C-alpha cells in the first residue's frame, strides 16, 4: 500500500489500516506454502528486496516498537495501564 495514500483523518482510519494489514497477514499465514516464505519481493518505492519471511519479521518488530511508543506516551500522561504487556501473560493464543 502506498503510504502517501493512507487514510489519516481519524483514529478509526489508523485502526482500519491495522485491521486490513492483520487480515492480509492472516490470509498469508493460513495459505502460505514453505516456498512462499522464501520468495523475494520488491519492497516500497525504492529498490529494496526481501523475502516474505523477512517481511513478516520486520512487521512484527516494527509493530512492537510502535506499541511501546504508545505505552510510553500513555504512562507519561499519567494514564494507568493495569494489564500485563507480555504476550505470555495475556489471554491471546492460549
């Protein structure tokens, strides 16, 4: 998706982008064959190339960084976060 064309007028727009990306990843995970992970694709407008495996790793670590930024900002604003931020302690993927 072209970053310049991202809808960005509201928080709902931003969460919509996240949801669409999640849907794309879930579909890939559900249907990918081993050779699909190794496929090298062009990334962005530059001449970067990466395997789909590397792209998934990038997306996961990039996302983690942004959630950490949000968490830090909320703490700085005095907003309590009374839940564990660790995946192991969450109800996700029990």
